[in-house]
């Protein structure tokens, strides 16, 4: 693992605040499936990312690939960008929160 990979993994560990079990459970909900951009009418990009995040969280560090670190970096960027767009008011039952949760971040935690 390079120094850059270590930094990406550390930041990923900060922004992904849901456990694999919590994220797995969330991804099974209708709310999870209803948000995000869908390519070709199938699964949304965020939902697909959530499944990959669960795999990354369960993986051994020694098994992580360059593509895994690239995805971690993508997750970090998405979460930071999305947090900057926080709507005003109660966000508990919003598409904004649900989208973030697909990417492993629950802003109410």
C-alpha cells in the first residue's frame, strides 16, 4: 500500500460511518433503491457503490487492489460533495440523506 493509498483508506474510514451490517440492511430497503441516478433503468450508481463498499469494509487490507482504492477515493469525493449540499431543516427522511446512506454515510450519526 502506498502512502496515497493509506491516506485514501484513512479518509474512507472517516466518511463511511455505517457498518457493513447496517449498510447491507439499508440497501435492502425501498428507500435505498428509490434514490440516485440509474444507468439504463437498472440499479442506481449509489446503490451499486453501496454493495461495493460493504465488500471493501469486509476485505482484508492485504487483499485490496488499485481499483479498490480508486473506489474508496470516489466514495470520499462523493460524500464530501454531497455533504456540502445539505438541505435546510430536518433531513431524516430526505432523498439527500438516503443517497448518502447508499454511499455508506449516515449524516445523522
